[in-house]
């Protein structure tokens, strides 16, 4: 995943991890039969820990 600017995501399956207003990392998932499914999985995983990232 290449993110030259905040909010940019050039490949499906990757999402940025934010704590407050700061980008602190990323989650990337691959292997589903379609990038949109990888992205859904990455977002679901991030949702599980979102409350701990404040």
C-alpha cells in the first residue's frame, strides 16, 4: 500500500489506522476473490479495535 497523502489509498484491501487525528499505521488484507472484499475485511478488523485507538 502506498499512501503519499492522508486519505489516499491506491490499492484495495488496505486502510489507514488513525488515533485521533494522527495516522499511526495501516491494515492490509489480501486473498479474497476481489479487492473490495479485502477492503471490507480490513475495515471489519479495524472496527473491532477502533474504541481502543482514541
